C-alpha cells in the first residue's frame, strides 16, 4: 500500500495522478518497479515496447513461464490502484513463493517460471489506442499504429525514439504460444458488486466484449432567432434524442452497457441552430452476440429519429474487441486460492465490464483474473479505493492460486 502511494507521486500533473505511455513518468515508474522486482529475487528488464518485466526462473531454464501482472499507466486525474495494485501484488507473490537454488539464486519452486509484467499502456490515454503494451507481448501489434499522434502532434513512432526504443524491434516483445503457461491478473473491481455483496474477492469469468463508435449527425445551421421550429433541422437535438435512445435500448431487453461519453455541437455559437453534432458510443457486454444485437437496435432507432427530424447520420467504428473468457483451469485455481486464502465457502464469480490487459494476452495464453473489492465501485477517479485488509487477502489468494497451478501437470 505504501508503494501505491509512492507510485502515485510520479505524475505529470501537480495534485493529480496522470502517467501516460512513453513519458518521463513512465520511465520513472519502470525504474521503481525494476528495483522492487530485483529486491524480490527477480531479474528485471524493459522490453521492446517499454513494458517492465521481472523473471523468477524455473530450475529448467527452458521451462515456460506463468505471467502475473497488470499496468502502471493511468488515465488523466486517476486513482492510485487501477492496474498498479495488480503489479505490486504480483511482485509480492514472487517474494512469497520463491525458493533458493543450489547456486544461491532465487527460483520458482514450480515446473514453470514466474514472470511479472508491468504493462506500459493499458489505458490508451496518450495516443487513443488502448492495450498497446500487452498487444506487443501478444504479438498482435499493428504497424498502422505508428502513425497515431498525441495531443501535441507527436507520432507514436517519434515517441518511441524519444523514449529510447527502436520501432524496428517491436516484434522482439512478442511471445509465442507455448512460452506462457498462462496469464493471471489481480485487479480492483471497477464496479460495486463485491461491495454490495460484502465480499472481499471474486473469480472473474470473462472480460467484456466492446465496440466503440464515433457518430455524426448532420442537419442545417441557421439563425436561432429567425428560424421557426417547423423549419429547424437541429443536429444537437437529434444527437440528444439518440443518446436517450441508447440508454433505453441498453437498459431494456438487451442488458448491455451503453455510454455516450462525448457530445459536441457545431458551429457551437449561442445564437445558431446546430448544423452538426458528433458523439461517441461505447458498447460493452458479456457476450458478443448480445452486444451486436443492441447495436442493430440502436441503428434502427437512429434511422427513425433522424428521418423524423430531417437529419442524416453516419457512424465510424473505432474499436472492436471480442469477449475474452477466462480459462476454466485458471478460474478453478483462482477459486481454490480464494477459498484457501479467505475461508470463503463459495467465492463470487463476476464478469468484468471493464477492459484489461488479459484481453490482449488471450491471443497467446490462457487468462485468469482475481477481483478485489472496491468500496462504492468508483474507478478512474481520485476516490478509487481498496483496503489493506482486502489486499492482504488477495495476496494470500493469488499466491495459493499459483501454488495450485504449480501442482497441475504442465502441457
């Protein structure tokens, strides 16, 4: 918990926590994490994507590894636990489980090594593309991303070079299937379910499928005073009605989480009927099919709204990610870890509406997750919280989960 506070002081903003990819703050937290990894008996290195990695090898140097971790980057004005607590818990689990080899060096007591990953860009705050660090490790890097730019016009390629990384070596960060036994991540729940249940820990069953869109509504800009209502083609009113329709459809039979997080009107003058409106749409669900049905219903509703108001609309999909289901074996060992660590008879099982690095790692390894209670469920906000008592239980459960996995035969 003290280290969470120490990392919180590494920020680009005074009085707030902001730490983005390939920034001086990114470099500073990587150095701190590397120091703590070495203290726990690991060798530490920064990979070709700027992820900080620590390795506790198995007795067999060619054995695969179990990856534990999360991310150290943040949103703007963040809390101090999202991602961060998962990295620090992974380091402490290594400290708990390591043994000394005949050569006096720390090693894994299992038929696999343990690797801790502090991913560099889960949030996508700087370049608008999430999961960059873990995508590089999963081998799913897209060269089109090199042309992404930040708010200052710096491209991802330029930022790589300024950070001391070589864009031409990005492929060296990728892992091949068979190199990883699996990926386990501890994370605060970014919602209130455990708080409502009065439970400390939960097994995660899956990570939500997601689609994101940028939508444009086109009407006609005219004088606000001189244009009667029957002649108005107000794009902002159309977009506003669309936002309400998103809530109604998603809360209804589809049971999908839909959010309009951005809404802009143009030309944006106080005395002009808006001729254009732009808004975002974030759709998340436990199952891809249900999410897609909700989008189909939203499309039909937008056709009706815009047709009735004399408006036109179009959408551009900017992100799509399928649901990632946690591997049954890893769900089982996490469940056994919670039972052994807390004495709970029947641990909660939750799906994660928020995205995590496991969404990327699922392309190359089985994925499992452990949730920790987050009082009131608030996240991406300075009031984000987790108790030291729950972290202690989580450490015990995560260590037990790794030990249970170590008792399973490695394929």
